[in-house]
C-alpha cells in the first residue's frame, strides 16, 4: 500500500508501557477503552509468546502498541462524532464476541511492523463497535481480521482495486472533462500492481475472491455506471493508467474480469481503497 504522509499521523509511541499515559491523555471513553485493551493485550501477548525470546515479545508489544494507538484515535473520533455511545465503548470488552475480535486483531498486529495493516485492523475493530454481534458485518469482520494477517501488500492492493472498480461508488457525479483526473486519483494507486495466478489462488484460499476464468465483465460499463453514465472512455482507454488497468482486467487466464469479491474481500478491499485514496466509504451492515 502507498506510503502515507507521516506528518498527518499521530506520533507512534515506541514504549508500549506509555499506552496507559496515552489512554489518560486521550480521555473519555476511548481513553478508558485503550487502558483496558492494553491491560488485556499485555496478558494475551505474554501467553502467546511465552516460549519465544524476550526480544521477540518486546517487538510484538511495540507492534501491537502502534495498532492500539490507531484504534484509540478511531474510537475517539467515533465518540466525538456521537456515532457510538459512551456506554457502548465502555462495555464493548465485556462482550465475548467483541473481546475475541480484539484479541485476534491485537495478535495479528503484533506479528507485523506494517503500519497500513495496523490501520486496517484498527478500522475493523472500530467499525465493529457500531453493530451487534449477530449482524453480518460482525461475522465478516472476524473473518476479515484473520485474512489480513495472511495477505501480502500486493494482495491487499488487488482487493482494493477490485473494490474500487466493482463496489465503491462516486459520492458526487464527475463531469466528462474531469473524468480522467478523477480516475487518476481513484485508480492511480494501483497502476504498478504486478500479480500472477498464485496471488489469485491465495486470495481464493482465504475466501476473499471467487475466480471464474471465462467470465467477461465490461469495464467500460462498470466505470460508466459508477458515474451515472458520464465518462470519457476514449481518454481513459488511451492513457497510461487506462492501459495498465485494462491490461490487468484482460490478463490471459487470470484477468480481473473473471474475479469477484466475497463479502470478506469486499470489506477488506473497501478499507484498503479508502486508505489509499484518503476517502471514507460507509456501507452499513454489508
């Protein structure tokens, strides 16, 4: 995934112990959530890494601390925007289903230094707070959490591209004259993706996509429908970006025209797309 402007991000604390101080500083229900999460998380990590080197445990703690800071900031924003209640935040970790999700995400984050993965995991957990345990989103979120830790950056970006093409709709209609600029913003991050059959097979193995090699979806129709029929196809078709996207779409044997997202792949892909384009897609309970 693309590198983000670090000046716009909360400074990451290298010392996991300072998460307690961070929780107190952030305040409100989000702060208390963070303190409780780290108290539980430290025990989960101690158990999970009980037979590993001390250096390994310390690195795992640092990685998970970065994830928890991302999560705290997201929950704080939801609290400030009154999208979830203080009571919901404070009681979330008392519910077995949510506690298991938090544990899954924390242990997954502990195993990687990839800050984009931390942010994706944090969004999964934060968005889960808005729905009940029996909702479709809650069920898919647990599966997506497991999948993220098993995907490479390239495979995550493939899901982002598929979500951008097949699911994410333009929030405002774009004129034909501005269409090229709009597509550059939305599809440009995926221009350099290189993938092969093993990437598609791996995405299938993690239940993120279904691949039907003989399917032939019309990309021109898909892009036009995203913008209520308005587009400059010739301009896109003749551009470097258009040629790259069409090359992936029509790639012999493994073209994206024959790949469709599952609910798990769609959830991850939308979050990747939002991360790369600095937008936010809201699709309720799937």
